[in-house]
C-alpha cells in the first residue's frame, strides 16, 4: 500500500524576512514550539471572531463557511494532522485538521503579505511566494527583533520547484507582528506571512516542525472532496506502478514513469538514467516501500502535483530510508515524474 510523510527544508536565515539587520534568531537552532497558553480570545477560531474594528478592511468569516474543501489538498499523510492553506488574494490563512474522514476547517485568520504583492521570483523583490512549503523550524520571539512579534516559523522557500525555475531569495517566515490590528495592512511585509500575535500563538498549537504543509495560493478554489477522488486515485495508482516497476529491475519499465523533462536537483534525465542503469546493474533484487503518502496539487501550475513520502529501500548491497519529494505532471493523459529530490 502506498503511503508517505512530509519534511520541510533546512532552517532558513533572515533573507527576505522583514528585517535584514542581524539578530540572534538568524542562527537560532530549531526548537519545538512551546506549549501555548492561549491568550484571551485566542481559541481555535480567534481570528474569525467579530471585531470592534475591521482588520485592514478584511471581513471576518466563520471557519470554512460555505467554502468546501481546498482543491490543492488531495491527501494528508497519516502522520500529519494539520495543514495550513493561505489564500493570498483574500489575505486569509485557513487551518485544516484531519478527523475521522477528510480534513475539516477549524479556523481562519487575517494574514498580511508582501508589500509588492505575490509570486516571488528573486531575492529582495518583497513579494510572497506561491507554492507548497513546509514549516522548517520555530524561532521564539525573545530571540528576534520586535517586528516579528511573539515568534516565527520559517518555511522551506525556495523549494525544489522554485530552484528548478530559477527563483531566488530566502528567509520567508510565518511570524507575529509589532503592529496593532488597525495598522497591520494587507500588503505590509517584505515577503513573509504576518499574523496578529494572538493568531500566531493559536497557530503554534497546530504546527509540527518539518511535517506541517504550507499551501500558499494566489487564490484558493474550493470543491467537494469527492470531486478530487478520481485524480487522487489515478495518481496513487501511478505511484504504485512506479514503485513496482523499480522493484522489477526492468529499467525501461521504470524509466517510463519519468518525463523527458525530468530533472533532479543536480542531474538532467540523460545523466540520471545513466546513473540509475549503473546502480541497478549491481542489484540482484530491490525492495521499495512507499509510506505516509501526501498528495497536493501545486498552486499556479497546470496539473502539477507534489507527492511526498518516506522511502524505505533494500537491495542485496544497500539499505536505507529517506524522505522524498516528487513532482508529478500529467503529460498526454499519463502521469510522469518531472522532478525528484530527497529531503
């Protein structure tokens, strides 16, 4: 049975974070989020409660009211309970939580984005990236300049897909603020995702370092979970066929799962196939386990999916396990891997 777990990238330093001045937090070791005693009014739906003043002109909504299911969230790994879904046009962060069935919305909150908008391309453009990331670490607020408020969660920008497309920059964080509600404007960060301090404290209860997915979309589209099932099932079937063909030691069958445009972080398809033929020539058997599967439609791309899992590998001369990210895309009706990286 196919399954997978997700991992974020390494701790990011202050790059496009809102303050470029040095601070002790820039080199802080990753720490687990502290136990949070919720502030008054900072329960799971704190960011959606009625306010005396509208927050930067953005109306509050009940969590998930009339929205349905985010069309990017196809399958959370079994080991992951929560996902963060950002709608940048609406300046909202939605928190989803798994229960007996599909993930359910448990809260949504106002979020400020880059002062120059979204779709980050290069370092210093003061834009917020669009993509799928993972919370990399936690930095407590008392190690950071006051502008970050009560703390920060760095995320894994740039990811493998960003690097493939030549996007640069670093230091994209979800963090608190030193501003009050009235002055936290919709476009007021230098590329980060900025929350009210009370909302950041609430968020910290739902984050697992290097596990929690952060889906950042220009505009979230909503649907019924059943509408996603056909694509989820067909992609899961393709992943299982890839795993089985790798075990078969039939290189041609295995390579058919890879796009002509396939790349790893440091090899094109031609170099990679030469490498794999050389490695596989020494094998008398291969066993591959794919566990804790996550499936996400990639924002802003046509039929591109991020698939995450823990890979367990065993052969006659090697065994190991690692987290893997694969980017699958539908090409002429068939699913193909266009990028692959270990994390």
